[in-house]
């Protein structure tokens, strides 16, 4: 992995997005990128799967984790006819768990807003939950209408459609945008949409997979990403 404090680039560093080369919008993943949800997501899975008599531990979490939780259901053998019930149960358990923005997330959003950059959110998370959370954490103002959640488009991440829809909402072309996420699915979606992909290792068990997905920029933190985006040399 990249040592803390080091930015790693893929391809032409001179092509990295910044205010000096046409950047107009920065879009983000939600869970694990802006909000701290990794640990409680694991606890919720344990509770849900135990209801069905399925043992689920940290090793299972590492092997089966995906932003699209239906891949997790399928990997652990949960029957498809139980998926809607499991969704409702997971959401109930999740609402009972405390949650906070990741350190520096609000400051990063504020910095980009002050520099006049449009911002948006593209997440696999369930719409009712995510939209409630962005209001609870008082960050909805930064995204405006550019919030695209799981199930709100025909295709889901890592398909590029959700990101392309968000770009339409912020009025930016793919070559004018950066997408920031913590999973290989985020990187795949961004690249498929023609958007500069930034990977930030988070709390979910996918750090090696994130690095292997070869984001255009692999950064140690959201702060480091914003520092680069706002750099006059970028």
C-alpha cells in the first residue's frame, strides 16, 4: 500500500484534475468515503445473518464485502426470497447504530464550495437512508440536487450510469470532473464514465482491491485529495 502522506498517480501526472486544467466538479461516494460506516455495517451484517442461522465473522466480511450488498447476500448463500426482508432488517439495525462523518469530511466539502466547485454524491446506499443522513449531518447543501443513490437509476455502480446522471445534475462533462471513493467499484465506475478516479483507502476490507483497481490517484486521505485538487499546479 501507499505509505501515509504519499500520493500515487497512474499515467500522466500532468493530466491530473485541478482548477488550473478545467476541473468543475468533485463527486463522492458516501459510505466509507464521507461517513464512518464500516464498523457498524459489519455489526449489522452479523445481526441480520444470525437471524437466518448463518455464521458471519471478520473473515467472511473480508471475503464477501461489496458496495452492492446483494453480492454479499449471494456470496453467503442467503436465499433471494429473503433479500427484501434482510434489507429491512439491516436498515433497522443500522439506524440503531451511532454514525458520524469521517474526520475532515465537512471541512473538505466547505473548502471546495468556497472555491466554487460543484459537488455531488453517487452512492450504492439505499436512498431513504442516505438522504436522511446527509440532512442529519447538515451536508445536503453541498450537493443540492446532485445526489444519486442505489436503485435510482436502471443500472447500479460499478456501471457508469449513476455517475453520468449526477454529472448531468451538476452540469459538468466527464473530463471536467473527479470522483472520489474507497472501493474498486468506485474506480471502475469513474473510469467507465470517463471521470478522473481518486481512491482513498477506508475502513472497509477492500484496501488491496482498491489499490489493484489502479485509480488515477491513490491518496492517503480526503484532505490530501483536496489539497491536490486545489493546488495551482494541478
